């Protein structure tokens, strides 16, 4: 289940770039990028709400007690994470962004252990994270053009996005124990998507698709990525410790690199050996964190 989520999220990296081309969004047009993100998440929310209402044969309508967790999750998971991500990505190098994003898995485990006290930190969890992070760093450093900088409105925004994402991972695990995780997922997407759409629109964003059919197909696929992966991830976090699920997140950038190479022809400088070593490091980290303790 975790790997299905990671493959879907990994495909989002190249899809966002393809989307910018299809919707005629320039690299530094932050307003239109936020509008694009808002449209994607609003649609994702609708898909989850309608799809699960049909599947469960009852309307997926939040009750009064669900409103607070929906708003909190929406603030961190969709609004905070993607507002900073989309703004930062246009000003940061892709390599720096991928490495900083990968640190979210570290942060989620640290927050769960130190801030939320939902689990204990041990040597295996730390070692697993270090190996996973090393794999992500390796695959990005090897295909890079040597640009690794840190600008507050670039890499700084990506870091803010990463912190918001890590906090949301912990919050999903906590809220999903007492609330319907799928209901929270659908409604937080809808609320967050509408807020991002409004921000993008008010900032003067515009979408001008070059080819209507491929543009619509892509935005539906990207909404499905969010809807399916996030609903599944919420379910996994509800029944597993954050560390066990979160460590799989190191596979996201690895899938991202592989799929960017396949779909966009990027990363020509990355050797297959490097990708294999990176995968081995990431997989070793996942195995170490998930290895059951001897009784």
C-alpha cells in the first residue's frame, strides 16, 4: 500500500511540469501555479467525497465534531504545504527541492516521537532515516549540474512546505483514530483546494490550456493521484506507527527521478548504477525501520 502511494506521488513531479506546459504556465508565474494546484486539489476533494459516498451508499458529510480536524489538516496538508511548495519550486533548484522534501520523512518521525509523543525514537528508526535520506541525496547529487543553494524565498519556502507536510503526517495519524480518515481527506482537499484557487485567482493567476483534451485528462489524473494516494495513506497511518509508514516516503523522490527520466527525458547524467545504489539504500532504510523487534 505504501509503495502504491509513493509511485503515485512520484509521478506527480513530472506531471506538474507537463501540466505547466499544457496550461501555458511560465516558470515564475506563481499565481497561475497556485491556481493550477487549487484546481487539482478541489477536484481531488470532489472525487473522494463523491466516490466514497457512492461506495459507502451514504453521503460523506462532515458532522460538527469533524470541522476542526478538517480545518487543521487543510491548513497544514494542502494550504501550507502546497502554497510554499509551488512558490518555492519556481525559485529553487530541483535538486535542492527533492533533498529538502525527502527530509519530511525524517521530520515526521521526529515530530511523532518528540512533539506528539505518539511513539518512541530508537536507533533503528534513526538509522533507517539516515539510509533513506542518503539514497535520495545520492540520486539527486549525481544528476545535478552542481547547483545547490539556499534562498529564503526558494529553498526556504520548500523547507516550510516540508515542515507543514511532516506535521500533517503526524496529525493524520492522530485524527484518523477517532475520525473517518477518508472523510477528513476528501473535505480537507476541498477546503484547501478552494483556498489555493482563491489565492491564485486574487494574485492574478490565469490558465490558458494549449490543448483542451490532454489538459483535462492530466488534471483529472493529478486529482486522482491525490485522492487515491492520500486516502490510502490516511488508512495506513491510522493502523500503523508513523515511523513504519513514513519511512516509505523516501521512495517518492526515487520514483520521481525514475518517472521524470521516462516521461520527460530528464536526468540523462544519472547513471543506472547510481539509481540502483540509491534504491538499495532507501530499501535498506525501510527494512530496518519495519523489522520486528525480537521478543
